[in-house]
C-alpha cells in the first residue's frame, strides 16, 4: 500500500514550512498523499482552525485518513477524495496548499500506476498546475492565500505567468536549491478585482 502513496520528502518539508509561516483559518491541502503536511498544519500551526486533506488517489486517501485518526478517538483532520478543488464550495478556505506532481514526463510513457501519477506532471510538468491555478480562486475566502510548491523543472516563470493570468499576485515564502532542481513555495493572493465571488 505505501508504495502507491507519495511519502514525505524535501518538497513536503518545504511546503510544511510555508504553511507554518502563512497558513491560517480553514486549511485545504490538495494532493495530500500520505497526509503528512495536513497533519503538520493541524498539529503545529496555531493560526489554522481546521484542516481538510484531499487526493484523487484512493490509496492516498486511505493513508491520509489513517494518519488523521492515529490512536485518537476522533480524526485530526478530514480526508476527502476528489480532483483538485472540484468537491469544495465557493469561498470555503482561507489557505489552500498544493505540492503538485511536477516531474516532466515523456508523452510516449504511459504512466497508469498511482505512484507514478503522484510524480508525473505531464510533458511540461504543469499538467495539474495549470488547471489548479485556473480553478483554485473559486474556493478561496476573501483575503485567502494559495501556497504552491514550484520546481525549476516545471519552469518557474511559466507557472508565475499562469498565476498572474489567473489574477494572482505572488511572493516567495521559502526556497531551497538542490543539485538537480530548485524548489520554491510561492504565496498567491488574488488581486482586488478578482477577489470577490462571482455574482452568478
């Protein structure tokens, strides 16, 4: 089972550090994997009031729910199966965090294993980053923040350009360089003209 679920690594630790610095209110982790970052948010971040962790993988959902329950009588956080932010209500979260699958993958390689899907970002590395940026604004409460992990392998400037096109301002919260890539967590906030919920 664990071989089908992404386990905490350097990128997870970087996202958790950003959550500790900027997380608050009702918190959603998209693509939670093992649920480790969601657990850190629930345990360590006083400004976070409650936590929801979601993943498309049924194996990740089961792992996260086990982590949430531990030896407690009630779960530390809620686990939800869903694709990106689709299951959630408009304006539901003050903080949304996402460590997306970002490894660029040759399109001729058909990755149909859950663990491989947890790593693969498609040919550009942004196969899930782009639709996430296109839709996450809907679930943000006014004044909410998105904490997005970005790898240099996916093209940092391309991700920022997409975020700006979706109405977000950005700032780097934490970053780290490794021999094979640089990782950053950016805080995205909606510009004033994009922060109000749709009237429809």
